[in-house]
C-alpha cells in the first residue's frame, strides 16, 4: 500500500491570519518563528514555548553530548543512598519582574508543578529549601534526578506567578522576557538586559502558533519568518530553489507510535497487540509518508542512541498473514462484513491523533486501512494534542497515533520511567502494568556499574519489544527552514531551546 502527502495551496488570507503580516528582516530587529506548538497557559508545564524561546530556565541542562550540567543550579550533591539531593541555586540571578531567584522560590515551583512535570514520575517524598539549597528527598535511590530537572516542564517562574489564576504575563530568568501574550496564537518577547548569561544581540522575538504545516512552509518561503519547524516532507523539494532560506533535515531521538490501551479488551492481550504490529507496513509508511525509508522502526530506540539500540532484536515485520493467524488463535472469526468477531463483539477501536505533527493524521489513515485488511475496524478522531493526554487521563483513549521524544529528559531512562513504568504515561504505554519491568527501572536508577546498566537496558528494551505496550511505527527526522538573514543557529536535538540569544543578523 502506498500513500502520499499532497501539498495544499496556502492563500494570502491564511498567511495573514497566522500572525505575521510583514516581511521578516533586520530592520525591526525581530526574529519570527512559525511553530506547530501551542503557546498554552503561561506556566512551564503547559508546553515548550516558554522554554524554547528562552523565557524560562531549568535547574540543569544537557550538553550536546548528553552530559548534565548546571543552569540555575550551580552545583549539586547526593547522599550515598542516592535518595537525597541538594541543589545549590545560582546567586545573582533575577526574574524578569525584578525579584531575586532564591532556593525558596525554586522549591515552591517544583512543589506546585510536581504532578504536571517529569517530577511526577519520580519517587519524591519532599521538596524543601535551606539557605541557598533546594533539598529533594525520595523514597528510594534515584540517580537520574539531575537529568529529570533538565526537562523543559520543570522551568522556574517568579513567586508572583505561582498562582492558579490565568495570566497574560509570566516572569522567568531567561534571555528573553514576555512583553505581550494577549493573543493566544502569539508570544511577543524582548531581550532581557539583566540576563545573567549570554546576552541576546537581537532585540525582539515573535513566536507564532501556526498549526498548518503548509502555511509554515509558505511563510518561510515568503520571508515572513526566520524559522519554521516540523515542515512537511514536501518542503525539501518545494523550497529547494529558494535563495532566501535553507531547508534542513535533522535526525532526532523521537518515535511515531501507535499507543494502545492495555487495560481494555482485547488490547490487553499480548497476542492481539502483536497482531496489530504485524499488520502495519512500516517500510511503506516511512517511504511514502515520512519520505525516508531508513526511518522505518525496527525497535523502540534508533541506532542514533547506541546505548539503547539492541541490534540483536528481530526487526518488526510486515506480515498480515501472521497477524490473521494470531487473531484466529485468540478466538476471533471473520464476520460477514469483513470485521472480526469474538463472543458476539466486533473488533472495533477508536484511534485518536493530533495535527501539530502534520504527518500523524496521514499515518493514522494509513494504519486504519492496514488494520481493516485484517478485520479490525478503526474510527478516527483528530484534534490538538490534548485528545491524547485528556483521553489517557480520563481513560477514554482506546488507541492513538503519537510522537514522543526519548530525550526530553536527557537520559532515555527518564522517558522509559515516565511512559512505561507503573501503567505508563501520556505519550507511552497505557494501563500496561508489568512488575518485572518496573523492577528493572527501579534497579537501573540505583545502579552505577556500566556492565549492569547495559544488561538492564537490554532487558527493558526486549520486554517492550516483545509485549508491544505500544506499537512503534517510525523514527523521526525533523524538517525545518532557517532564513539566510540569521547566523549561529544550531538545532537542539533535545527540543528544549532555540538558542535565540546566540543568534545574530547576517552581515
């Protein structure tokens, strides 16, 4: 089965409604960014906009090599049991509202948003402060806490913003400050003259939420924005001749996958989940939709994460006959209408996806057709990303096409712990409860011996590979466009910071 993405015509009206109506140029000293990601509520845990644009900062951050170094934390120590950590907060830092960064404010942030951030998956028993230190106590060894605190959703905002009331302003500590957030599709920022780190040389930023990928592509081509992210695969051809913009393809540690509700029959059966996996033509999807056959996922982690990629695992196969045989063994019979039936129940599931990643709905339609061929009827529901997170929370999600990063927590164990441990998470497994896997995660988090860590990684990856708590489809290339009026841009594979304070206009 072959599938394709058809380029849509974008009218001038659509471009104007996206928020950018003037050509981008050094004349107004403003960088404009067309992004598929919503601005969201002005709290760090609501989305990546505040982190990516340099409004808020975290206690720690990853280097390009994945090492964890200090950002708002100057240093940290742990006890021998790895269940108490002390983070010394950087001195001399102020929020955009003029208030000082203190250990008390940091502790209040981490406490208030603990359940909405990656800290929610950590075994935290208390968060306190003492003089210039934040003290995090856990109920067991937890070696990855410094990496957890590098996740964008643990960003720190001023004490005045720690309220439950909606606000059109927020004060972080980063190189750019919010000047206008009255429009829900746009953030306007200005350089923070009192920033403690590298000062921005460009004065203003406009972050534009443009959900349509074709519109983002057209805005880049028209010179209306300096950056456009998550472009359709057609952008590499459509913008090839443009003399004002460079199109780049960057392999990133992210996966597209079919998330299944393991607490709902018949998806709670390993054989059924395996049958669904055999029914999916990953190579066809990678070639015709994603545009790169090498992205067809043979397992959860790509080879670009060598410590977590196990070359000895048998690759996922496309084998509809095997899928049909597994379903027959599970007691399903083909109905007169071509849909499988067992105990009088038709095999019907609702599959949800979201359009901020433009390829996901197309992949969803392709998988819908592939599952229909083996007798599974799939209905589609599309919206923004909350159709996944809300459905996971309230238990109504049956299946979903999702895109998830392995390194939003810079150590991949963070993603595994958040998305597969104790029932899973928004972007991973759902109601997959496996005590053995949970034990491996906990052991990993208190192990320091490299050989033992390697064996634990192998065991965890193999278990996910065999039991299919979610069905991996393709790995990920991000396609983005950068104006030739900008220099010093570097793509962040951790997807947490655009590095806008490093940029300069081309001479």
